C-alpha cells in the first residue's frame, strides 16, 4: 500500500473511488483536486488500479507486470504538477487515447494543472472529456483553483483536503530534541514539510496561539507555491518555532536569502 493510500484510507470518498474502479464502473472523466506534493503519488496509485485487469493493482496480471517504475505503455501523461501541457500536446495526447490499449483493459490519459491551462487548451479537450473513447479514461489532477466551468461540468469531481487529515504536531522542546529534529528532517521532501508545517500550526492553534498558527499556515502555502528547498523549509520552521523569529519578517527574508539560525545550530551542535 502506497503512502497516499495509507493517508487516505479513512476517507469515504477515496474508498468509494477505489470500489468504483474495482467494479469497473469508474466514470470516463475524473477530476481530482489535491495539493501539489500529493498529486503524482495519488495519480500513480489510481493509475495502477485503473490499468489493472481486476481494478486492484494486483501486481500479477499482464498489465500490472508491464509497469516499469512509473511508466506504463497505456499511461499517457500531459504536463507536470503545477505546469500544464500546451495546446499542441493536449491535442496529440488526446489522439493517442483513441488508440487501442497495448496491454491494459483501457488507456489512461492524465492532465496536470487544468486550472492553469489556456482557454484554447481547455476548449480542445471538451469533446473528448465529455465522450471519451470506449477504451479510454481521463484523469485531471489539479491544485486549489478554479477551472473553466465548461470543463468542470464534464468531470466527476473529487476534492481531498490534506489539511483536515493532519494531526497536531508538538514541536521539539529541549536542545537535544531540536538537534535531532534538524538531523532527521534535512532530507524531507515538500510533501513532508508541508504536512509538518500544518501539524505545528494545528498545535499552535490548540494552544491558543491563533495568530501564529494562521501565519504559519500562510507561510506554508507561500513556501509550497515557490517550491522552497529542503534547507530553507528547515530554516523557516526552526526560526519560527525555536527562535520565535517575527513572522512578518519571514515573508521578505526567506525569498531573498538563506535564513539564519538552523545552519548555525548544525555547526555548533548546541543552542
């Protein structure tokens, strides 16, 4: 079971979607609204089921055995998370969806970032989204944002709120705990940092620090949108939680240069 399935297994809409796939009754065009760090993993989790002969990602059927890492002969992907495909690629991939499946029961075409597509690109997809080929399925992966109503009305939409599933996370208290925190989290990816920031924000809220919690959530959104590096995520949370660096200064500082504090701690091994 993937990390995403563990994360979403308690969500009734996620369970319903997997059940529909297993029964072979999945709609032709699906829209998934979920935050950027989770998009690729969720897409692959669904793709492995949709392209499986039993709809369960069994790992044994010819289609499941055709996977090579994250590639499959019947999986078509247009664009990247946060980066939509241009209109020419949309048209080309749509034409490829009409070809017969190579090994899977159907072909699957994934479009990322439809909320950022040009009107022309969206319009080029309306017909195939409304009436996919009999052996074709479409999956649109989007972050928060508004897609054109002409496209949304043709999708079976599901929205997953990551923030609601993140439990409060208590920050380290002692010097040794902070040092261990720095060492353990220096290689975190954006998904882990984003979840961690919201966990700390929930803890702040639970302890009555509503303003700091709100600003930390706002900073997490800004950091996610600017694709902040792991080192800067570390500095950001360290300064705000350990050294109580003024929140209002961080909006300017972290976009301009490396934040002070965490690197000094690593070098000194003491506070």
